[in-house]
C-alpha cells in the first residue's frame, strides 16, 4: 500500500480508534491535486479513545512536539486550558529523527466528532478503513481556519461538488 502514513492509519484502525481524516490528506483523497506534509485528524475525544490513541502513537515512536505529556491529551480540562490560555488548535505528535512525520490532532474542532463521523466517506485501502471527512464538512472546517491554503482548498472542493452535481 502506498497511502500517506500507512503505519499510523493501519495501527489506528487495528486499535479501533474512532477518528476522521481531515486537512490536506483528506482533500487529496477526495481528488484535489495538492501536497501536504502532515496528517490531520479529528478523534473522538472520549477519554478512553484518546488514551488508546496516545498509546498507539507512542508505540509507533511518536512524541508530542510541545513539552507536554502525551497523556495530557486525554484530559478535557487540559484541552480547554490549552485552547483558552495558549490558543492551541492542535496537539502535534512527531517522530524524532523523521522531521516530516507529523500528526496533528485537532483539540477543539469546529464541528462535533459525532457529526463528522456520521458524514465521513469511508475508503478502504488494503484492509485499512479510512474515514475521510465529507467534502461539505471539509469546506466548513477550511472556512473556519481561513489560511491561504484553506481558501484554495475550499475553492477546489466546491468545484468537486459542482462537477458531481451536488
């Protein structure tokens, strides 16, 4: 299989982690030609799911980019503090020695996980289940972020919707 971050996605699927692919990888998987260097995820922030997610990331050699204990991601209070006090949007994991291996977990996504999961498009690649944020949800998330790349992604995603007759 030659999908982006195959080992991460395979391990998350095997551990039954509830997540949805968002960001550049999701845009690419919907058919928009672009590049990205990281993997963006919205995960179900229920404590047990987060703890399993952190365990998987640790087993794969990922550590937090910020000087924060990985397990703190499971604390709703800590996440609220990070958003309120540090304006943190994502918790970034990276693999030391492999600078391009980064996984961002949105800690305060603009859409609830349940809504995103219900509207996700499921792709299966060599036995790995990949829940990809639906185009309309990606558009809403990208509009919320508002960076230059996000604006370009929204334009491309809208063209995909128009081409599909939606």
